[in-house]
């Protein structure tokens, strides 16, 4: 867009972090530790992101050795950022677009309560926008538009941050962890959760949540069931459920039945929040819906990095923080080299594509540079499998094989490749998952 | 006269979700089967005799519609979860609240405090 310097202020810094949630906070702290000046742009009125509404416990077991609630986990990183003098935080501020700046830098157009319409001129960017929820419109539930149909995350925010109950007689569609957590939350705060319905033949969330959210509270779980229609004028009065044919994943005609309720919560998938990434021309991976990256978390646009749920929807906040630290440190290094006049193209080696093989639904990074240190490979398998082996190959050469007692799609797998592993890469790499070959020795629980 | 009981439980320690069978006599664990690792046995013993849960909830703050999130500082007996939630619901805190502040001391006689998990000015 055209800019008239006198009409909007420009803020200059080394690293712009878009998003002040788990990934953004870690990125900002890591970039500051590397000596960079940092601006964090956060659209909400406070830092912390989605952690602020996740008041249940279970966070931080790997990172802190304790089970914290979401707000407690966030508070630790917020404290680090607030204590760092080189980090400026802009709250109630949104990034509208990111474009090219002068001399290899980036120019972000932002709008916010304090700064009005402004520009941030930076050497590098860390995208940490998190993800958004799939909505009713995207899954085509028929019926009018009565109040009472909302995503599980919206109901969570209303309840846990605003002290408001979305409804009292609740049906939940989707047995992923968010749906299960909200089944317990609504029950514990006084609502009646009638049932949780799940399209697939197996529940999507962790066993621990099935037990502690559904079984503890006597909430029935209906597998291979979906919601086909909603009823009500101004307010929801009932939903129509139907059995689903596992072979086609479509509702079976004749199995429809009505369930009276005043609230339908949808927990039907998370999608990386990639709108700002697209304004910057960053290439998006269809499998993750997030930007495609190399092992340094660099996107296809030099100087733009990404971490957290925007890159790849995670299930452990601990890994989001780890990713944020990595992206923040690399963004700082990029920005400081740029400021010192080192040409960015000088350090880029040859990169090879990482392909998804059998049994793998999504994987990051999507590119590997064999000369560039280590690589943290994170993937989700397509289905539940016991006695599995995850194999990373370059052509016929095995790079790394790991056995797992069990893999499930709802738990992201992490494999850390060393520079010795990467030295064997001289072509495209395939990551696959299949049954582990029989072992002669007693079965062990080999894990990273 | 010993009173034998067999409980079926799903272990939640890892995604295996092993189906455990815990045999009790006079309320004491006699055996755990179905686990494929030692953690499963420990979980089965504990869950069959003294199932416990950490309770997380919200407490009203006087003069504000935004609640403060709270948790029990340690797990409480599962059979008392409803009573603990009722005790929390009956509580109103006065601001300012700092994360870690005790909101309900020794909730329902469990010896466990309910503490704030975020700060509220």
C-alpha cells in the first residue's frame, strides 16, 4: 500500500514477532537473548494467547517437570518478556500485512489502539499466530442460524475468561481434546452435557481425557455419529444426530434422531492462522496448512520464520515453546547479520524436499539442508498403530528408524536428527510409519 | 470374611491405554493384570483404591464479571470432586488476587487448598 511517512509512524527493530502466545513469547525472549531488539504485536488485550483460556492442568510436564494450568505456564514466559528491556509489546494491535522493506528488510503494516495505523520496519519476522477453529459453515450442518451453535474454543473463552456459560443443555460434536475438555468444563461449571458425538470410529483425544472428562462425569460418547441438522428460531432447540458409515464417512439415511438441547459445541478441527503469512507470499504446505519450512524454521521468504500452532498444530505446549525459542534465535541471527551487512544468500546450502510416505499425515520441516546443523522432525501418523516403526530414508539409505510401542494421530511424534544423520542426506527424504519388523531380542520400549 | 472385587480400568499413563483388571480383597489390592509396564501397575493400584483428581474451576471476583481461574493445589479424592466444585462456587474473592493466593483453605476437609492460577488486579 502507498505510505506517506507523515501519516503513520514507523517503528524499527531487529525482529518482529507476530503473536504473543506460547510460541511468540518464547521467540521474543530467545531473540532478545541473542542481542536483538524485538517488537511483539498481540491482537488481544493481554499476552498469553490460548493458554489464558486453558485453565485445566497438564501443561509443562516436559519443560518444567510440573503439571501447570495454562495461565500458570503462560505467566512464566510473560514474566521473561516483560523483564527484557529490548522487547516492546504492542497489545490490542493487529498485523494487517507484511511486505518487502528496503535492503532485504521487511515492512509490516499494523493497526492498534496505542499506535493507530503504523509500520514496523524489521530485519526478520517470527510468525506465531496460532490456529483457528473449523466452523459450522465448513462442515455443512443444515438448518437455520439459531443462537447456541458455537465452536468449543469460543465457549471455552466465554466461560473461562468472561464468566459466561454458552448454554445449559449441551451436545458436543468432536471427541478431540478440546471437545473432551469442554465436556468436563461445562459439566463442572453447572451445565448438563448430554453427549459427545464423534464422526470417526475411534475417539480423537487422549485416553486420559476420555476417562477424566467423559467417564468420570457419566457423559456418553457416540462414535461413528455426526450432527446433520440444527433446529430452532432465535435459539437452538434440538439437533439431529445420524449414524455414520465408516466406509464412506457419510450419514446413513434412516438413522436420524433428534436430541433436545440449547447448545451445540463444535470441536471439529484446528487450522493454522496463516492469513498474515499469505500476505507475505509465504509458501503454504497443503498437509499442515501452515508455512513450509526448513529445519531452522525459515519459510520460503528469506527472513520470515514461523513457530507453534501456525506452523503445525501441536498437542504439547512444551514443544511449542521449544519451537518458538528456535525460531526466535534464528530470526535474531538473520536480522543481526543483515544489519552487519552480511549478504543473506551467502549461507544458504542446497535443500532437499521432505516427503510424506506411507502412514504419515503431516511432517515438518518440509525441507532439509544437510549442512545446517541438526533437525527436529515432527510428524503425525495417519492411524493408531501398536508396535510401529517410524523410518526416515533418503532413497534407499535409512537415515533413522525409531520404534514406538504405540503411535496415535492425536500425539505428535518428535525425532531429533543429528548432523551425522543429516550428512547422509543427498536427495529427497521420505518419512513413513509402518509395522515394526519382528525383533529376536525381548521387546523394548525404544524411545527418543 | 474377605470381600473380593475385580475392577476394570483403562490406564491413562500413556497412549497404549492398557485395559487393567485390579483384584481387591477387603479393599486392598491383591493383583493387577493387563498392564504392559510397571507404571500401569502403580496407576491401577492407586486408581482402584484411592482415585484422585486435580480440580480446576473458576471463582467469582467481587465487582467484576471476569472470574479468576483456580485449582486444587494437589489431587483430591474423586468422590469429593462435586463437593469441591460446590465449595468453589460458593466463594467470592475480593481483588486484587495474585496467582498462588489461597482461595479456599482445606477444601471439604481434604487438607488441600484451592489456589488462584492467575492474577487479577
